C-alpha cells in the first residue's frame, strides 16, 4: 500500500458553472475535500458521475472512498413521496453514488460518507430519511455549527472521543437506520450525526456534518489510515 493512499471523492454535476470566460456543464468539488484528504495524509482523486456498471472498477482503483455532500437524496430511493421542502433531485449523482457505495461495501474498501453521503449510505442499506428538520441550516448558503456527542465504544468515538463543535449545513437527517448500521454520534437535539457498520463489516462511517469546512482532520485521518492498512 502506498504511503499516501489514493482517496476517491465523488463530485457534483452542475448544468452550468462559470470560470474565466466560460460557462459550461461541469463536475465540481469544493476545494475543502482534497485539502482535507491531503492534510490527513492521502491523495485525492475526483470520481464524477458515470454509468453505475463502472462503479466496481472505479472502486478497485482507489484505496478509500468519500461520498461528498450535496443535494437532497431523491425520496423515491427510500420509498417516500417528496416533501415540498425537499430540493430537486440529482438523479445522476444518486445512481452513481449508490453504485459506488454498494461496490465499496462489497469490496470492503474503506468508506466515508459526508452529509448527503451519510444519508445516501443509510438509504443504500435500506434506511429512510427525515425530509426536513429545523435548526441545522440556519442561513441559506452559510455553514453553521453545533455540538456532536460520540457514542462510547464506536469507531467514531475511537477517532474523536470527546464532544466536538462541528461545521454543519443540512435540513434532512437519518430516520430509520439502514440494515447493520449503528448510530455513533448525536446532536444535542437527538439528531443522528454519525453512523457506522460494526467491526467485521469493513471500515464504514458516515458523518452528518462537513469536516472539510473545519480544522479537525481526525475523521478523514481515520479513513486514510484504514485505507493505508487495508
């Protein structure tokens, strides 16, 4: 295994983005993700949406996988009707990232879901989502923050054992946990803030907040270490 493991990170797909004189369809990733991967000791590679049958091949080429934050998961994916406050679907991302998650779980490639990525992990394992909660995205387009309390004895608690103030921006959350998942952190209002698979199921963790927007690299470092050791 390389000293700096290769960490694949899923991307946004936007119909129009501007840079210089151009406005074109683009795949995007906030710079915080590759910066955090680098700080944690890894190398970042972008994995833009592709046909789902290519997901397994993509996963075999990386040492670890991050499913990035982004738009709401389409409610049809977990058998629900859309709430009026649920955002427009990102079907290409849903299809591709669900395939990436399934491939990573099957191959036991270390997997970290961030915000939407945690929610999609839950959906991939048969769980459901609360389509709107208050208090976790106070100002549109501005990251907020709140305290997160780890559950003792979990993988997340091993990486971050104390209560921590985390950067957050979401209006949806885990409802029914997916098969095999356990809650490993909570907000003070009881919202599930981290989920994981137990030991023996491969290194899999989802966090509801945005570590790429903060200074604490411990969650990403735990992924990179798992990717380094296999």
